[in-house]
């Protein structure tokens, strides 16, 4: 069974600095999708960025980018120029391309932004 | 644009009581999902509906039932609430289920406490 591990329960960063959140996953499949979701105190889950395993190029969305290392089964999220509004729980999620509809979720990392 | 709407936002029940959590989406999505979120854990899938008229069990279905009323609405029912069902419940929807990198869009969640 697939698993997703986020080894950092909490991270803090100074406003305007860069921070990297770690995510590793375990799978025997070659085709899958990876996601980072943000959950602010308002509770709503918001998609931050996604990556297809067949793409070698790392996904980027404005200040958010990923470092996808398929062989190492690693999918880290880099946030550049951190802003106070980035403070939230961040969840990494895995989805097989061939299975049912289930997303496998990590336990989350709480990101604190210091002003 | 409302997206995914969940009602109620908060609820307190006594052990043994029943209730239904409502979810509706206005994005014309085919697939809908119910998750629960417990402290220190990622989201866990309770049930999902790949399309109107179909429902399937997820990771933690025991103690719950669902109904896909139509394409827009997907309800979650607790027949006899137990303290172990105290959690935050999220409804989500996506354009398609298996295959593709379609993200799931989430509601704001329902905080449910069982006394």
C-alpha cells in the first residue's frame, strides 16, 4: 500500500525568506500524481501545486515550486519570498493513475511565518 | 461562485444520535468524496462517489452511510454516533475520478463533536 510521510510536524521561516517542506512517499507504481494542499486556519483545503510523475520538469506556481525526485520518491515544496498569508498546514498527497479515486495524505506540516 | 458547500459547519451530538451531513457542489463535477480529519493525521477517505448513482467505500467506512442524491449532492449519515466519530469532516469534488491529475476541491468542513 502507498504511504506518504511528512517528517516535519512544524516549520518556521522569517517573512520574505525561503522555506522547503519535505514529503516522501512509498509506491511500487510508476505512474501517479502528487499534490500539495494548503489548509489555513479557516480550514478549507486549497490546492497549491501538482506534479505528474511522468513529467521530469518540476512544477512551479508563482512563488511555489517543487523538487520532484522520482527515484528517491521525494516531493518537496519550496516557498519563496514567504508571506504572512502563507501561514497554514501544508499537506502532501499521492494519487495513483490507475487505482480508484483515493488520495493518500501525509500528516501535514504546520508552517509559521515570523514577521 | 460557491464551489463546494457543506452544512452544518458545527454540530454537537450525544452518543447514539443520528445526523446527516450535507454537501453540494456547483462545478458540474462527476466525483464526490467524504473525508475525516483527525489531529496529527492526514485526511482519510470515508466514502466516495465516482459518478451519479454510484458509491464506494474508502479507507474508514464503518459507522457511516452515504447517498449520492443527484450530480450536485452527496450526503453522509451517521446512524448511531459514537465518540470515536468526533472529527472534522470534509466533502470534496473533482471533475473526474480515476486517471488524470484533476485536483479535488474542498468544502469548509464540518466540526462534529460526539459527547
